[in-house]
């Protein structure tokens, strides 16, 4: 998938940039489709920020369905976070294999540590106590 955008908003100063710097390929994981693991190949653009007061000179365009520097879509990370908080990460890793999502228990622990606080929703797999 190639992004054909003509401009992008600078994440620092929020001004629109119109001068493309370069592009690069990103490989992302998404929710499985049936019994198949899904990988997206995305050609993402870099842009020059021409605002004189901005500290960022070159930036990568931001997409609302991928967090910066992440290799999984937000919806996949939300599913993995729910599983990681619902069970132990070792059990969640086994469940992910059944759901055709390749992830290690260490990656699931990383998702837990990245959250500032636990979600306050009820999880069906959580043990009482």
C-alpha cells in the first residue's frame, strides 16, 4: 500500500508540510483474517517542516490507526492488551497462537508495562482475588 498524500501535519508545530523528503517501507501486523496472519506493507512518506521556529526538520507522516514507532495496528494492540490483562502472559501467548497471532509473552508483558493503569472493565478470564 502506498500513501499518495500531498501534504502532512508536523507532529511538533502542527503546520502543514508540502515538501516531501523521502519514503520508506513499514511492515505492520494486523488482526488475523480467518486462519491467516495478516501483514501490511506500507510505503510511508517523510516530509520537510519548513516552519522556521520548529525544532523538527524532517518527520514521518502520522496515521490515526498506527502509533508512531509501533509495528502493530492499534486494533491488534488493543486485542493483545485485553488478552494480556485477562490472563497470564504465558496463557495469553497460547491463546494468541490459537487465534493465529504470533506474539511472545515478553511482548505481551511489554504491552502491560506500557499502560499507565489497568483498564477498569471486567475480563472473563481474570481469576478473582
